[in-house]
């Protein structure tokens, strides 16, 4: 019910715009009814056992008082009997209260067990196998290579990637393009070992990533996701996550390099302003610039951009592109994009479809072939030139 309520409240603008108020409220109402029915069944199920327990516990007073009166008449020492009797009465009251609390705490215990089981399912995931310190190797450069790589997500029988072989030389820019769900992001996530390839080898600087110490591997890669969220911390601390030991001056320099001067200027406490768990004080494009500042501060030799400009408005996109130029200078860059014009200048373009590498080459070569990339480019140009015409025939 809580998740349905949260979804309903967050989606109010969409609900209103698309005139789905009745349908959405009906779904919210049905969630409330389902919760009511579940609570009613729970109460009905627990009613009789609870009644029996409460009667059994509280009836001790009904037994103790008559029994005390009868036994008091035959007691040789009435004062001693009275003391014992009062002790048992008080002890019974305390015991009754504690047992009642235990009974009513069963619901909290069940909720805690459910929460702990979810935590345990996460904590129980096998950790990434760390390279042996004595046998760990160091990448020779920032080149990236996939050799016959295949990958299957845990619990799935369908391969997400299969027989991927490609190489990106150090200091060059590569673009991963293709239909949505084709495996582009999955392929990129194998580089910092978010997942390990189930087949083949992923190499950085000529070394299998599984033979590189995790700390060194993570330090060599800066990942910029398409829908980044900021921590509920200051703007400076969000940027400093890229390099925790960085000074305020270094953080400010990174913010300037990411074209975040206007963001810092408008915040009441400058870069020390808390921006919220979801970056609620900043727009999507502004959040993305802050994330780029974090990557600039990290200064890793390999940069992975997963739809870095997907949610930016035109004004922010121009600033983001300037920040990207600063971030990517002299580095090995992997760009995942659907907007083909953004990657037309890439040194290497790899077309991924249904988990396989179907084409590769430079943009000018690929558009001359009768392949998937050429069709995607044609569709992109058509969509880019699409306009809405008014009744007078003029474009709107």
C-alpha cells in the first residue's frame, strides 16, 4: 500500500496531464482495500488464540483472590500469609503484563524477520573474488579489450552477451550503439567488475581484470551513469566522493571545470549546501554536471559514459558537452548512446544487438554499408528533422 501511495503521489503530474485520475485513484483505492482485507484476515486468524491467551493470563486474579480468602482462614501465621499473598498478586500482575507485551510483539518480530531476510539476501551475495596480492598484476596502459566474452545474469537462462571480441586502444574514444536492451550497458559494466564475465576475458591494459586488485581497478575507471542521484550531503561532499582526500580548492576547481559555477552561485551556502538524497534542489541536467565534476576530480584514465546527456535540456546539454571535453581529454572513453550524432566523431563504433557485436568501424564507413547502423542513422536523421506543422502549414 505504501509503495502504491508513493507511486501515486510522485506521478500526480503525469496522472493529471494524461487524464488518468480516476484510473490511478482506483488503483490506489484497490491497494487500500487489499490491505484492509489482509489485515482483517490476520485479525480473524489471531483472534481465538489471543482470546484464549488473554483469558488464561488474566483469570489468575479471579483464582488468586478466592483461593487467598479460603487459605487465609487456615493459615497459622496470617501476617506471613498476607505478605506471601501480596507478593504472588504483584508477581502475577507483572508476569501478565510481560506476557501480554510478548504476545503483541510477535507482529514486530515477524516484520523484523522479514526485513532481516531481505538484508541477508543482499549480504549473502558472494563477494567479488579478489586478486591474490602476491599475484596481482598492474595494467600497462588504459586500453580495453574483450576476448570471446559472454555473460548470463544470475537466475536467467538467456545470455545477455555472447562471443564479444573487440579492442579499444588507450587514449581513443569508442561508442557502443544499438537498440535498447541489446547489452551495451552490460558490456561496459564488466570493465569495473560490477559483474564478472561468465565466458571469455575482459582486459584493461593487457591484464585480465580479475587479476587486478579491486582498489586499483576501480581507481582506473570513472563511470557516469544516465540517471545519477546525489547523496543527501553537501555539493562539495558529493563531488569529493570521486576523491575523498581532495581539498576544497580542488573540489571547487572540478566544479568550475564541469561548468557548475552557476549552480554554486545560486545555492545559499555555495558548494557547502546540502542538496538532498535525490538532488531535489537541482535539475536533472544540473545533477549531471555535478556528477561530471566528480569524475573530473577522480581523473581516472578510463571514462565510461552511459547516456550522459539523456536527461539534459538544451542549455544544460551545451554545458555538459563542454564539461565532457574537459573530462575526456587524453583518456580512453567508452560512450553508450542512442543519439548517434553525439558519437559520430568516435574513433571506433561498435554496434551491439541482442547481446552480439554485429558491426564495427568508423561512422563514415558504417553509414555506407547496408547494415543496422546505417538504418539507425537514417531513422535518427528522420526523427531529428521531424516537425509539427500548424494549420497554416508553418512549422511550430
